[in-house]
C-alpha cells in the first residue's frame, strides 16, 4: 500500500469522551501512529454508556468508545501513580502531538500540561479541548456536549415555537468542534515544519457551536431579533417541512425553494384544485397560509412511501428526501456507493460498523483497518516496541497496578 | 493572522455558493488569501437572509457577511471563453480551488480536476456537494431540511407523537463546508511533503451522518432506531428522564442521573441538596444515586416511578430560581447545569467575552462596525484577526486583474461590456 499521509506522525492521545479523540482518529485514519491512554479505574464514560453488544454492559462491549478510536493503539495506565506519570512522559517524549480533552487543570495534576510537555519535547504540538476553553470565569465548567449545545444556543432553536425546547440527543457541538480542531492541528503541523516550533491549541467547544449559528447571532446583534424555534418551517420557504408517509412513523422532508420548483411540485401531485386557490397561487400567499398548505400536502403524502415521494419529486427536480432513521442510513444506496459504513472485527463486539470520513481523496485514500481498541489491548506492543520497556519492567508495572487490568466501575447512567 | 504564517501566502479560489462558502472562510481564518469568484452581478448566496437592518439587498446579507469573512472578491463568468482563460491564469497562481457546482459542471466547461491538474499539478480541487460527485443521489436537489433529513439528523430530534424536527438554523452546508476544509488540509499536508495535488470529493450527507453520535451504532448493534424524545434523554423509544426545565426566567439544562457516570450522579446529589436547603425534594434526601441507573427504566417500573417523582421535584424547585442563581451554584458544586441560552444569552455570556471570542469588523460602506463570532481555537500566541470583511460585488477586480494579472484598464472595460466580469 502507498505511504499514508500522516505516516510517521506520532500522537500521545490522552483525550477522552467525544471531541478530543476525533482529530486524532482523523490523523490515524491517514497513517499517524496514535497511542490512546486509558485507565481501568477511571474508564472513559463512552465505555460505560450504551450501545453494548447484546445490551450487556462492559467496558469493552460498547460501540460508542470503539467508533471514535479507529486505527489507534490502546494502552491502560494509571496516571494517578508516580510511575504512571513517568511512563506518560516517556510517551510524550516519543510524540509529535499530545491531546487533552479533560476538564481544565486535570493534565496539570499529572504533570502533563503543555508547559511540562514542552520541556520534555520542545516542539510538541498540544491541543486542549473542553466546553468553555482553558481560561475565563467559567473555565472550570466540566460538562458534556449536551449542555454545551444548550449554552451555545441550539436547544432554544429546536422544537415548536409554542412548546418547550428539545434536547439534542447527539451533543451536536461535539460534532462541530473536532473538525475545527483537526484543521488547526494540521495547520500547526505545517507551521512546525516551516519554523521548527510547536504550538498550543486551546479550543472552546461552546464557541465552535456558536460559529455554526452565526446567521442567528448576527440577526440578533444587528437587528435585535431573537430567533425562536419554528418546528420545521423556514423563514424563506413554503412549503417546507416533514410530512407523514405510508408506514409506521415514516416521514419525508420537502422544501420548495423557487417558483419553478413550485410549478414542478404541483405537476407531480397532479395539479389538484387547491393549488389554484388564490391563497396558494402566490409565494406570499403560501407563506401566509403555510399551516393549511402543510395539511393539504400531508393529505397527499400519506398515501405513498417516503421513498416513493422522494423519487417522484427528485425526478421533477424538487428537493425532497426520506427522513432517514439509522436503519435507513445502512440501506441508503448513496451511502453504500460512498462506502460510508466500514465493517471491522472488534475483539469483543465482533464485526461492527465504523464511519468513513465525509471526504474522499483521489490519490491518497484513507485506510481504516483497526477497530477501536479494547482497554489495554495494545499494551504489549506499545510498552515494548514503542516505549522500549523490558518484560521484567512490564511485569513490575502490572503487579504494582501501574498498568491496570481490572475495573470495578459500574456501567449505566 | 499575519502574513506568511499558518496558511499565509497560500491562495484559494472560491467558486462555491451557499453549499461550500464556509470552507473558504475557514481557510481564510487561518490566513490564506481567499478570492471569492462570483458570477457578474453577484453570487445567489447574497440573497440569503437574514439581512442587515432587514434590508433585502445583495450587499446586506448577514449570511453572506459571515460566510465570506476573510475573502477578497472578484467577478468572472467562467462559462465564457475569456472567463475560462482568465480563470486558468488564476489557477496557475493558486493552491486550492473550491467549488460546489452540480457534479460534472466544471468538467463540462473544461475546468475539471484533470484539466486544472495540467495547468498546475500542485492544485488541490475541493468539490463540496450534497451527496458527492458520483452515485445514485449525486444529482438530487437539497435544501437544509432535505439534507439533514437524509443524513439522519432530523429523525433523532423531536418529541414523541410529533413529526421529527430539524434545528431552526441551517447546518447541512456548514457541515459540508467544514469537512471540506478538513479534507482540503489533509490533502494540503500531503502536497507540502510531496508536491502532489489531488481532488477532494466531499459529501454533505456523510458529514451529517458523522454528527449523529451513536445513532448508527445503536442500529448496528441493537437494531434500535433512535428517535427524538423531547426535552430529555431516552432510548429505543423509551423516555428516560427530562433534562430541560423551566425556571423563573427561562430554561435550564441539567444532566442528572446515577450509576457509573460520576458527573451525572454528583449532579443528582448536589441538586437534591440545594432543593433540600429550601425544604424541597426532601423525599430524595440521602437517596442512593450510586445504585441508580436511568437506562434500567426499560426493564424496571419502580425506576420509572422514581424518575417521575424526581422530575416533578426538580420542576417545582427550578421555578423558584433564576438561570443565573442556578448556574452560579452549579459551577461551585460541579452540577452539570447550564442556562439554556437564546441568542441574547449567548451574546451576554461572560465567558465568551472574557476569551475575546467576539470580533468587531468595520464595514465602512455601512458606517459601522459589526460584531461577529470569532475563531474558536486559539493557535498558540498567534492572534486571530479578521483581515477583511466580506467583499462587495467585484470589489477586488482591479487588484486582481490589473495589479496582479496585468490586464490594462481598457481590457477590463472590454471584459465588462461582454459581461465576463
């Protein structure tokens, strides 16, 4: 196989949970050697949250932790022991990049914050990512993407205008933040190549979330308007929404964005009388009467499957798409064509799905080959081959509990 | 960011519309020289609202303002022979070309990657489209809601018994844009090492799938379709508990729970103690949260009753407090609770202000400076600076065509009369 883009780049991956581990995964999927440091005594919370294989909790049974750590080597190490910290520093000395996704102050407790790492490796690139950023009055706030997303303004914009806001199950800002950080770390690698200098990167996940709401923020800053949640309506389109279809809880999204599309839409639904009603003959009319418009369209959609409606409208050039549930994604012919889901053999879970990146490179495609590691799965390789410890030293560390092997942490939430 | 550092000195030609504008903006944030190329008369994305002071005008779109920060702007009709030739000359000077046309459009003009590579083998061409360059949906039309629906992000939001929901602020093309930036930079790193350019083919749909957290994994392992369950958290169609509550002056979001997730357990214990202090929720005093597992609600009716009682208690307690009161004490006691902010709350956050997140950008033609969201990653001691507000239509035509490419002013007039620029 051709040389991978980041081959030779070494990452000491101390990050955990959702954000900090994704940029390092991105590098690993293009050839970087990433060693992920975890501990049985304080397992990553992604290892204690479902989905578990067969619903049975277990630190190596969850797809959550595995999915974010493709192509990485996993070791177990207790950073709360002096020897554990010494080992971690040897890993830092080996690395080009150190990752930190802890609550601010945690890495310093172990002597692994940027300043210390820089002493060990003067040109180290080091990223820290947390909800609020490393400094400021709220820096200590230790949270998760769900609250960060609420703080950044997303929850307020999800749901119906006359009802309570809704939660974003996916911790949405956790899926904006990693990509900013991936860009930043690549830029920092090239900066080091040019200048010989390392760099410290400090990310606020709340801020990354706010950038994806920039139009809403500017509307408030400039016009004083506080945007509200509006169900599935859009300020600039009608019809616009998700409509009920044949089947159990099945829906199709339809958005008509121009007069031509409206004409084509009417043609597909058979030019019923109501489309000539003065209330719907003009865009302003449709906007004003969007409630009744949605009801009438729902009357038409309910007799077809979501797939049928998508095909009929798309064939006429009107934007429409199945509201895909997870099951649909696995059957989606386009995602299949793009080989989005890649299946890898995990030591405990067995064969299961991993995501490919959203971009394809024409000359240097990524290579996804290793399932997310079980906790400590690669101890032997990393401690011996990468860090150069002898069998005796490793045995001692096992006996002393520096290399951890067992957990008594409960699962669930 | 200052010249010649980070991406300073690298040039980006940005042909995108709303589907890809964010990608070039991000490269510009790192200091690249981004030239937005618009069709004569201006890009259609200039018609996207909201607008400055609600004046619908192509020079006043706030969407445009944000997504074109740190870009210069020229006009060029790349469909005309003169336009094509001019574009090719620009490609010789460029490091990246970003486009978001329908697949095949650039090739139909003779400007596909194969052609551009001949002009400049180092060029990276990034194509950002809803579904990627090939495949059965490659020519499907999208808007935000259609895109996020097909990426799975509508199904996981909403309330039981109601239609699924999209976020009332577009995300589909922003996701495509940022993954476009990642792909472009991965390719850029390779080029810096080897001199080899390549084509980066981005699917906005896949970008959205990557944002679903573990929805896909739930199906893969357990054959469960995650569906939106209102103001809280749940699984498998079963609602675990409410995490969003009304308080005296708005809403708060609290992640309470028990069992293994220490932060959730501590939150439950500490919020109970706060309520107990006011004589509320006394039935949860000394409750063994450590043995409590919300997710067991699926199997255990007793847990459901306990959850209902706890939620009822929280609902009553929060109504006696303001967001700020709750948040201040939450910070002190490691309670995972935040105010559920609207746009005003975000702008007034003391944290964002203290980090210097907001950037004031001068708009001389409007006679004022506008505050923008800044850059969310601090890059060592290199300050983030907005070098350039979004360009006016054709604002840098003279800079690029006359000063750089050496066109005479007469030639510029000729191109203008033919509608090339």
